[in-house]
C-alpha cells in the first residue's frame, strides 16, 4: 500500500498573486498581447500599402483616433518593457568566455543598449523624422 | 514501432528567440513612428510616396521588413501561447494551433503584400 501522494493545489488562473516575482513575470507576459496586436496592425498597414495610395492614406487617417493613440502608447510601453528586460537578460543567456575569464555581464547588456540606440536613430533618420 | 527522439522544440524556439531580439531592437522605434502618425505628424518616410518608394525599389528593404514582421509575429504567437497557459487557459494544443497558424498566415500575407509593391 502506498502513501497518499502529495498534491500541491495550484490555482491555475490566480497563482501569480502569490509572490511579487510571479507578478513581475506575468506583467512581462502581458506585453506580448500588445506587441502581438501591434504586429497584426503592421500586416494590415502593409496590405493597405500594397492596395495603393488611396487605401494606404485612409489607413494612415484611421490611425488618427483617440483609441489608436491610447493603443500606441500602451504598445510603446509594452515594447520598451520587453526590450529592456530582454537586454538585461542577455548577460545571463549568453555568457561570452575570453580565455580563462568571462566577459562582464554589464558589457554584454551595455553593448545591446548601444546597438539599440544606434538602430533606433538609423530607423528614425531613414523615416525622415529628424 | 520506432519512435523518434527528436524534439520539435528547436524549430519553434529558434524563431522565438530570434523574434524576441528583433522585437527588442526594432519594434519600439517602429511603434514610435506610427505613434507620430496617430498624433497627426506623418514622418516623410511613412507617407505613401516615401514608404512605397523605399519598399518598391529596394529588395533589401523588403527583406528587412519581411524578416522583422514574420519573426515578430512568430515570437508573439509563441509568447501568447505561454501567456494563455499561464492565465489558466489549459487547452494548449488548440491555442498553439490557432496562434501558430495565425503567425504563418500573417507571414505569408506580408510576403504577398511586399511582392505586390
């Protein structure tokens, strides 16, 4: 006869309220909803562009609503949160060994931030923002 | 019956990791650009003439846009699948099928749109 197995009751829909660390994890998970929705918006934008000048310009006009501004602000916050946590994690995910020593984590993460700024400035320049 | 030991995880995981990096580097600045559009200040590069000129004449720009959109879609689909599971939606096979098919469909649509330019 075996003893009763230990069953840990984990509430499937509210477990993340148990620890602040879980809440931080879930808040990062939620950013995927906004980023995913934004990617779908990008596909629709490209579709409008492929349909011609008229439909692309009505797409641009459709973006200019209060709801769209709110969505963009939320998506921007989500994208920034994703980016910073992603770059902060690189030093754990990709250890670089040079000879006997490991490259300091701050160097790896810092390099990503520098590259991020460079890419962003190039994209803004190409888009003619400056 | 011989069972394969091979896992399909790397196939899902590689585009996910690549997509996470692409999202981190490119999506914030792209959101910033369309936020400017939403605020009524359309940057020159996002006007029809500007964007169409870039994408229709430069194959490299097409490839870059396809890479960014397709990888971001795939990565988002994978992350949304995990998010659904973590929020207690325990029908993983269905969720995974819907999201991955959506991502593949979106990627194909992107390729078709870019090809038509």
